[in-house]
């Protein structure tokens, strides 16, 4: 009886999971259909099928520059956010010290700011300091909002970390750096990978902060918004489809990496 109940529960979980995935990515199918028409505007049912707009979009030098700018910002934000977030997560989730609760609230506070208000505030601040808006200022703006998110994600892994592992390494004569490199970092690596994925995807698709702080440099979300307002072409759903599918594949790849890291950790503990 219990075996039948367990099988039913697993079937319901899988059915619910598939339903959620279909609900989330069904709009991407609509984007693909809109990009597969040979005409300029999307009319359903589609009378003329074709992938001419895919070729035109990826042959555009403007699109190449958009991808380079968005990728550069996202990679810089990811690299910086992971380092700062790891330090912040260790500070308030790993160690006990006076003022830790206040520090935790201050670190996570920017998450609750509306991004439009935050972007406007950063724009006014940059102008007051005499900075010229560019992709560098957009990196800083993204970091203000993304570092707290990344910190929260990594801290979940830090909370499950057993301090006895570090104490055992110290007892065996390892230095603080060796303990961090050989014990702490491998255990926290799944959380770090998850935080890096969050940082990259949130920066790649960010529109409000980029709108206020990129200046003459334009990111992909800004371009898509401008084309939806005026000058629409089927290149818009082409870029939307590519971004959505790339994000889904990146999340799947990250999930597989986390599974492999956890499996190695379990195998290593069993072998020891």
C-alpha cells in the first residue's frame, strides 16, 4: 500500500513539475512562432513561414554589439558579486559576532528597493560625482542589487556547513588558507555555482538599472524595449527566443554541475 502511495506521489510531483515548466516556457513557443514568419508583422495563423529574420538578426553588427555589451556586464557582475557575496555570507551565516543581525539586514536591504527607484538614485549620484554613464557604471548599479541576492543564495549553503570539518583540518596541522581551499571552498561550491547563475541571469536580463546607467552603451533588454515601442521587427522575438532558451540551458547546466559536485562530496565522505 505504501509503495503504491509513494509511486502516486512521485507521479503527481512529476506531473506538477512538467505543468509548471510548460506554463513558464509556453510564451517562448509563441516567440518562436512570431520569429518564424516571413512577413514583417506576426499574423496567426502564419501564411508564410521562413527563417529570414533569424539570418538578418544574427548578421546585424548592432546585435553583435548588444550581445558583447550585455555579456561583458553580466560576466563582470558575476565575478565581482560571487567574491563579495561569499565573504558576506560567511560573515553573517558562519560566525557569531556583535552586530551580525544589523549587518545582515543592511546587506539584504537593497533587495526590497524598487529597481526603477534604485536606478534613478544611482543616476543622480553618478551625475553628482561627475561620472559619465557607460557599461562600467551599469556594472556598479547591477552589483548594488545583485550582491544581496547572491549573498542570500550562498548563505543557504553556508548555514548547512559543519564547522567540525574545519576544526578537524586545523587539528591535522592545516593552515587557514589550506582549510579554506581544501575544505570550506569545495563544500560551499554548489552554493557558489548557484549564486553565480543567479548573478549572471539577473544581470543579463536587467532592464530598469541598465536603462538609467548605461548611457551610450546599450544592452539587449534596452534594445528589445525600444523596438517594442517603435520600429518592431520579427528580430525582437528572435532575440527573445534565443535569450529564453539560453537561460533555460544555462540553468539546466548549472543544475547538473551542482548535482555532480554534491555526488562527489557524498562519494568522498563515503570513501573517507
